[in-house]
C-alpha cells in the first residue's frame, strides 16, 4: 500500500504489531547491552534511534542517521568530502553553516566558494570544479528558494555531490532526494520535533556507502543523540502534518496582510506571487513554509522595538515550534552582514491567526509611532 507522507509520519518506525505489544517505540535508556547481540555499546546504536531513523527515512525516501544536533549533522555531511575539497555554498544562509564553512576554509580543511542564493545563473556557473554543492531548500532567514533539480543536474554533469539543508521545508513539503540531491540534512530540533524542547539533527541519503560514512562519523566523533531526545522527536514527528498545515496557512495569511502594512517595507515568503522563488516553489513543493521575513520601516531600532513589544509572539531565537516566535536576526554578531538590519524573522506557530495578527499589528503600529 502506498501511503501519503502525512500517514507515514504517523505510522512509520513503530514496533511490530502483536498482542500485548506497545504501539509506540519505547525509550531505551541503557549505555551497555548484553554480549553477542546486535548492539554492545550505546555509541554504536540504540533501538530508539532506529525507530526515529526508520520514520524519517521513510518520509525522505532514504536511509536516515540521527545526530546530537543539527550542526553535528552538518559537520558530518561536510566530512563526506576529502581534505581541500571545494565546496560551493550560499553566502546568505543559516549563520551556523556559514560560520562553520568559514572556519573550515581558514584552516585549509575545505576550500569554499560562495554564491548568491538569489542568483541561479551565477550558482550554476560555479558548479564545475566543485566537489560538493551546499543548498538550503529555502534560505534562513532571507527565504530564497533553491532550484534543486537544476543544481542537481549541473552537479551530476560535473561529478559533484549535492547536499540540501531541508530543515525549513521538512519532507512533507519537499523531498530533495527525489529532485537530484545526494544528501539531505535536517535540524530536527525545529519542525520535525516541533515543541522547542530538544536538540537533534539528522542526515538522509540513498547512497549506502555515504550512509555508512555518516554513521561512522557519528560514532567516531561522538555526535550521538540521547535516546530520550530521539524519542521526543519521534513523538513530535507524528503530528508534523497537522502542525505544518496550520502554521503554514497562518504564515501565508500573515504574509499577505503584512505586505499591505504601512509599517512594513518588504515581506519575504515564497507564497507571495511577487517572490523570486514563487514559481520554483509551486513546481517542486507540496505546500509551503511557516517562516516569514519582514523588513520594518525605520531600521534596526524600530525592528527591535517591534520584537520586544509583542505579548503573544515570543521574542526568542530558533524556530519551528508550535508557538510563534520572532527576532531581529542581525542582533546576532554571527549573522551574515548581507541580512538587512531591519529584518525580523517570524516563525509562525499554530495559534489562532487573528490573535497573532492583532498582537503583531499592535506592535508594528506602536513601534512606528
């Protein structure tokens, strides 16, 4: 039976059905296992990891490997290429990835070439001579949409791998492996777990040799997830479809309203017809994202005033939880300088959209006044 992604999110990774058996995979809290079994020590594996990996792998259509955090998964993905390999990476993307690549470039471990994620022509021109192309399905926080099929085709012709950070879209919106990517990375801390209560990362690939290397990197570097965190992430995954339906619908509605707000200069969301990546998102995605970028009139001071004066929206970093959060991204020193000073990143949650709008509209009007 072919199951929809929403159904797979609920059903995959469960224990075999048997009279008296548990419906949910249990948390296995043990560092040591009896000899002569499949597992001997918890750094090599854990049944709770296996359940989570089976579920995420089923959703992405590949083999998943869980990690202690999203950045640990990113590190492992970058270690799949050899010393001094050339990595083509977006200059305006998640600050953790950009900062890590700068460190690896400065140390000589990798050679990084940067591209503008809003310029597909320039990106494709940079692919020849590259060992790994790094994409974000949609960039954080500027929401530029990657053309994964076009980049995948160019990378195959050049003999390069393609890795896609799909944290913001989740496998319910896009499956990059179906579109030509070799490797998918997730910060499962965000939408997959969905409740702002754990750190977890994951990689997914269809290449068994690549999966083995990723698993070895987790084992050898000690980037292993805790079983309880993994169990929580699996529990969160069960409700991903309903959470994403609500939060993305809220995001689209708010993006349209904000586009006409007198205190707002620019709204970034792929669901808006004027967005540069709108057509690619319509072609390649099943749904849309729950993140909205808002550039506030009046600059950084006004943007900070908005972020700190909401009552329902939580002024905090990170994203992807059931609660709506917002922050001015350039308040962080590590944020790339190409991110506008007045940009507020909205992570839209599952609250009633009218309540979210009333709170945000009030904060915008007060800050502007």
